[in-house]
């Protein structure tokens, strides 16, 4: 990771943003202390990947008007 002073960053922002877009991570410093990091964006999942991750996570009830729990459990939860 490359350290860059905040004044240097201000003067050459387009150059540093281009470096970050190419995959380089930059640490911004102020008076020698790190205050921020600039990094390329994380990869966004595709719609197919999101659907695959969610597959099987939704419950289906064949009889939605009936209670989900048994009558014994219903009484114990009251």
C-alpha cells in the first residue's frame, strides 16, 4: 500500500484515482498519521449469483391460512 500525503493527494487527485481504479490501494496521511484509504470498488455480484445465494432461503407455506405451529406449541407460546 502506498502512502500519500493529503496535500499531494489534493494536487494530483485524478492521477491517484486512476491508480486506484487500476487496483492500487492508497493510504492518505495527515502529519504522518493515516486518516483514510482509497481502494478500487469491490466487485458487485451478478443477478445470477445473488439468486443462487438466496435459493432455498425463502419458506413456502402450502396452507397460508392455517397456523404454522402445532396447537400444543400455540398454547405454550401464549
